[in-house]
């Protein structure tokens, strides 16, 4: 999947709890596609999880202004 325009496609981080329950990881995710800033592809970011995003399968499509930091 590829992002278009000022958007990024990410896979949100998940944490597995005891018992196998998976929860999304507090505004953290790995960038799959970001045509405006290809240098962050493959990096882990922090994003504002309080906004609404488009979900498609395991991906989130977010706007660039919702990215708060590149952490790895």
C-alpha cells in the first residue's frame, strides 16, 4: 500500500498482554509509505492518536501534521 499526497501509511504498534489479548500501542507506529518524506519510511513514529484516521486492514492512513516525532 502506498500513501498519496500529504499522508502516510503506518502499521500501528500492538502490545500483547497476558492471555494473548492485543491492544494498539499508544500512538506509536511504523511508517510503511510517506511520499512527502521518504526518509521516515521504515521508521517508528509517535502520532496523535486522538484524531480520527482511515483504517484499512492492518494499516492506518494519517496526515503528516498528526506525526509528532520520529523515534527510531
